């Protein structure tokens, strides 16, 4: 009986831990609303998602919306996951911290920041050569949005 109670207690603990583990959710293009600007998310090349440490998911129609949201809330809301769409692989989300960002006046984004993300830095450089612009990492793009 003691072992059964211990196993039950351990099972409950593991279920509780699993339930609180932050994880991303798929973006439902055409129906999900941006948590920042409330526009419908339709562009799979520029969408983004943030997940808090408590597991709350926020979806965005543009990377710039996510950055602005994070900058406004990061002091009181710790974010566990920050994802951005890979411009060259529409609909595929990647870790914002590992992405290369391109601000190019020749690649419009939904909210007008001309901001796109790339999983491959060489691809980003190639697009920059073709379209012009400035390559940045996550911290640099956040700093640029603060201004």
C-alpha cells in the first residue's frame, strides 16, 4: 500500500511538471489574432510566437510585434520560448536567439518594419546581397526596436 501511494504521488508530481512545461503551439493562419496589434495572422514568412515560463502562448503577425510585446512585458513576464518564422521556409518557426535578422526596405513585413528572420546566416547574407539591408542578431534587433 505504501509503495502504491508513493507511485501515485510521484505520478501526480510528474503530471504536474509536464503540465507546466512551456511549449509552443501551431499558429492557425487566417484565424489566430496577433497578441500585440490584434490583426489576423496570415503571413507565414513573418509570424512569431512567445511562450512564458508558465506556458502561456502569445502569437504575433509580425516579428516586430513580438519584439515590441516582449520589450513591454519582459520585466514582469519571463519568456521561456521565443520563435520567429524562417523567411525562406514559410510556416517553420525557429528559436529567435539563433536566427539572423535582415532589415531590408525591399522585403516588406506585415507591420512595416521590413524585418525578416533566417535560420541560415549564409542564406540571410545572400538575400541581403540581392535585396540590400542590414543583418542583425536577436539582441541587436531588440536594441534597434527600443529606439
